[in-house]
């Protein structure tokens, strides 16, 4: 198992559109295991393959406090969505430290495949419904900050770019410190 590097907004690779998974093999099982480890380590409640620079239709979600109910969604499709909407304060492992309200369908029905390629359906509401819709957006190249006003989005972009420079500088200093 391994912890994967999570792309940070505004990395342009977050906007790539993911392709369906067609091969259910050991490589896929390892990717799912690594994504789960990466999500739990963060810690987060959901991670899309797009966020670790793998542009395939694959999500891992675990919204339990006990962190013992991992669900893998491969090639997920929303087959029904309620007219009723809900607003939830969302965050994202690709946009650390940023939380804001996003309106989405309150209830959905999702069809997906598991890691063995077996189809299953889930009816979701509350946090799970939010999380599935948020993660499925990643597969379309969409990050939740794109639902916010252009003003908020630009402020977030500037903050993230500043932080990124700080992180690069820290890494440089660490490398320098080891040089002698
Ligand atoms: C998506 O997000 C989500 O800012 C999953 O500093 C979020 O796991 C769906 C995280 C909210 C529904 C509601 C965010 C960790 C984790 C941060 C996450 C942070 C550290 C986000
Ligand atoms: Co996200």
C-alpha cells in the first residue's frame, strides 16, 4: 500500500475528464487500496481518482466516524435525483482549509460497479448524497469551488497559489538542510 500525492487546486489536471474503467484486475485492486489509504491518512471522507492524477471513473467513500465502511464506486451513474435540494458546507482534499456551501440534490440513486466488476445500487441522502455528487463531479473535471461566485473562487485560487509557493520553499529548505 502507498500514500498517493493529492493534486491541489488550481492544478489543471483536476479538470481532466475521467474515462470508464474496463479492466478489473490486480492493478485496479491496488489502486483502490492506495486511494483508501490516502483518504484515511488525510483524513477525508471521499476521494476521486482524478485527485491522484488517475483519470478513470473511480471513487472511494467512507463517511463513518469509525472509518470501517469503505465503499468503492466504479463507473458510477446517477439514475435518479430528487427535485428537492440541500445546501451543505463542503470541503475537498484538493482545496485544504476551504469550506463553503454548495446546493445539490437532497436524495439520489446511484448505480456503480464494485472492484470485482459487480453492479450495485445505492440510495443516498444527507452527507452521503453530498459526498457522492461531489466526488462524481471530480470525474467530470469539476471542483466544488466552481459553484462559488467568481470573486470567492479567485480569492481561493490566490490563497492556494500563495500556500503552494510556501510549500515549495519549505521543501527546498529541507533538501538544502540535508545537503551538508
Ligand atoms: C468531499 O472531502 C466532501 O479542507 C470529501 O484541510 C466534503 O474528505 C463531501 C479535508 C464535505 C461532503 C462534505 C478537507 C481534510 C477533507 C480540508 C473531504 C482539510 C482536510 C475533505
Ligand atoms: Co473533492
